[in-house]
């Protein structure tokens, strides 16, 4: 199943998708847009273009697990997206993904405008990798329980 992750931002929204085997998560782009309706339309176009079967929207809970303003914005986005795409849309805890993305870009010595353009799609890729790990672990757990 092809799954896409969305890292919703105020000015940039990162996208990542996996292959049908759910093995490899890769960045697929950044939407440079502030208007939520336009972001929704561009994400729905990406769902169609990449033949996505499932969408995961990053859900930035606070470190103590509470839901703040940013997470509420992601909830609204996910609900609106669910109304316009024919595939399931799910929120996925993304605490610290942007920090991790910055660490990765630091290690790669990526600076300036290129860094700004990459951080959101790297964060989306991290969100997707986390979700794919969860799915693999769930499948392994179910298989073990069946034995």
C-alpha cells in the first residue's frame, strides 16, 4: 500500500511517500502555501498523482501529551482532507520530528535556503518512517500471536 505523510506548516508543508511494499519512505516535495484550502487541494492532487492509499498527517502533540493550537490545526486539516480524498486519513504523533530533521540536515551540512526547502520534506519522511515502523511491528505482533 502506498502511504503519504504530510508535515503541515504555516508557510510550507512537506510531503513524503513510500513504495507499495512499505519499505522505503522518500520525500516527494514541499507545498509553498499559507492558505489551507490551497494546501488541501495540492495534497489531494498528490494523493491522486502518486496513487496513495492512505494519508498520515503529522500530529504535533506537546511533549507532555497534551494537544495545543498547532495540533488542533492539524486535526482540522485532517478532517477537511478526509472530506476531499477517497482514502483514509489518520493523525500520527510527530513529536520532535522537526528537531530530528534539523539534526539530519546539520549532519549533512545543508545550510541556507536549501535547508529551509528541505526541512519540511525531511520531517514528513521521518513521520512516515515512524508510521511504517509501527505497521511492521503490528504485523509482527499479530503474526506472533497467531502462532
